[in-house]
C-alpha cells in the first residue's frame, strides 16, 4: 500500500479510525437459563412469617441460611423461621420481618411493626424469566457483564493480557551517554505506562536507524500483538520507519495528527499486529500512548472504548500560538489545574512534575473550564 501524506487529521478522527480498523471479539447474546431469582428469597436478615398473624408472638421453628433447602419446613399460624439474606422462603411464609423490628420473648419472636404482605421478599422471576434476553449480541464486555454470563452458567474465559512490545529507535540511545548522546527514557516509561493500562509488556531491544535492521525487526516480533515504537517516524533523513512499513505492505491507518506535541504519530496494521509508531520526544511518546493504546487494548479485549477526558478549571492563561491544539502539563489541586512552565515535547522534567495535561485550543486559553488527561 502506498504511504500517503495527507493533511493533518484531528485527534478525534485518528482515534475513531484506529478503533474502526481493529476487529473486536464478538460477544454472544446472554439469555436467562432459569428464573432469576429461581425461588422467592429474603432480602433481609430476620424472620419469615405469615403476615396474617399480625403482632402476635411466633414460635421459632429453625433457621434458614442462603443456600439451604427449605423443602422440609412449613410456616403455620403462630410459627416463624429465622431467615438470612438470600435464603429461600419456606412454604407458608409470605413476609419477612427484619431483625431490627423483632423482639425475642420466651423462645418466640414478636414483630414490633405490623408485617406487610410480600415485605422484604425478592420474588421468583422478578429480575428475569427463563429464556429472557439479558444482553444482546455484540455488546462490549465488562466485569458486570462477565459476571452475568457466569450467573447463567457460561464458563469464564481464561484471563489473558494483550502482549505489548516496546521498542525505542535511534542510534543516539546508549547506556553511558557522551554529551552528544542520550539514555533511553522512552522504553522504560512506555513499558510502565502500558503495564498500568493493563497490558503484558515486553521491553524489546532498541532499533538502529537502518532500514534493513528495521525490516528484520518488524518481521520477527514473536508473540507481540501490539508494538509501540518511539522515534524514527517524522520527516528527517534517518526517519526510515514509514518507508519500511510501506515496503512491507503495512496498512497505514494514519500518519501525522493535529496535536501538539505528537504530530508525527503513525498507526498501522502489519501481519495481524497493531503498530503505534510514536514520535521520539518523550512528552509526545507518552501522551500519544496514553491516548491511543487504551483504544487498541479495549478493541482487542472486546471492551467498551475508554473515555479519557475529565473536566477541570484552568487557573491561569496558557498561550498556544501554533495551529494545533496543545496538551499542556499542569498540577491538579482538586478541580483546579495550575499550568507549569513547559519547554515543549522534549521536556520530560515538567511532564514528570505534572499530574495532568490540559487541552489548550489553537490561539491559547484564558483561565476557565477545559478538559484534561490524568497522567498515570
């Protein structure tokens, strides 16, 4: 596929394109396998009674706990059963009196308030009837929906994290840098971030600025399902990654977005893997990962797309003379966002000191309400 260089696309469009391109596992419909609840159950700890007996004392027959079979018990006039929350009502009982409204005298229980018919009882089938459609096909998974599947008897699928590989790029990355070189901060930073977002992370060796080496690397990723690269994706003479992807037949979803920092961002599909090719500057790499990786993980896991934005109040003006929206580092004090002085996409110091990054539109912003990203 030929690599196109269109005009910059918006962040929202880029997120939508990425989500649409990744097939999510189809979640089947869920139907009730029996009435829910299957029998009348108590919603309180107390006594199962006949409401017709009013305030008269009742002789205690025994106690029913959740999971007990009530078949051997019958509540008749002048009798009652102690009952715990979730236990099935015995035959003859048509109300529950909470323990807080009971007094025990000479082995009998006396209600302090007149019992009401059906009080504190969860009726059979009140939540669902056998065969009812509980969840339609295709609805994204979450913990409660998986819990509901377990409730109707579906086996729980094995827990499995998405495997994310993290690979910085560039000949300038060394362990003991001379003044003209740098240490790799992107690899460790992005690995920690990917782990915090729920991935199983592999830190891969740094990739040199060499097309053949990049090609070999991309064709030997093993079990990696999602690859994060940092660097080599802009317009410089040694930014070989876009052309190598083109030569390998990758499906380029987008390249270059209207965001500051983070414009050179590239997303692609290659051999069934998702590639998020991030700019090399650490602020750009971090923020693009924070925005795009949760979308990838959600789609691959079959979950709903995340909602990354929160709303707060900027306490001071933030200039933005550029033609792209800006994500600006801030300290957060409750709902208030205090801007930090930042020197751009290479300023990892300010990003590390920040709690959030506030959205600043083109032209800058006065103090006031804006959306922001919580940093992990």
